[in-house]
C-alpha cells in the first residue's frame, strides 16, 4: 500500500471517528477513482437517521450504482474503516466496484464488540421448483 492509499484509508478512519462523535456506530468509507481522487465519502448514520441500513459502505455502493457507468465503477476502490458486513458486501458486489481496502477485519471488530447480534435461523431451500420457474430465464 502506497502513501496515498494509506491516506485514503486514514480518511475513512477519520469518518468513523466523526460518526462516533455524532453518536453513531464508528464506521466510515469513501470511494476513490483509479487516480486516487475521492468521489464520495460517507459515515455511519444508523442512529441519527433511524435507519439500520445507513452503513457508509452501502451508501457508497448505492451512489456508485446510480452515478457511475459499469466500466468506471470497476476501476474504483472503496476505502473503509472496517471490513464490510454481509449486507454491504452484497451491495458492493452488485454495484460493480473494483476493490475494497479496509482497516479492521470483521474478526477484529467482533473481538471489540461483546455480545454481537442475536442472530437468526436460516431455513431452506424449499419449494425450489416453484421458485425456479419464476427466476428461470430472467438473467439470460
């Protein structure tokens, strides 16, 4: 990682600090183009917005999907204070971003976050033939 990339990651950490100071969970992200120019930056606002999906990584992915063509999105890098959660990772994948650089891993975050989330039970697959009939051919 070069000095410019380290500075971009430090900016994401600063955005996390800003989120914490505002009373939100401490997460921040930014999206940079291929030259390292910051295109957009966000901080977590789940509490101040009353929106459990207001993660900065999700905001950046949604912005990219709206504002960038696929070829441009593929050349971008997201710098984020913590490894994206599964919700955000899905959005990043679908938005076509090219790369993600994070400071804290999910495992490191979990060690700092006693208790975590309650979790849920996942069941399936079920009624696969019926579900397949609805989806089959859509992606062709």
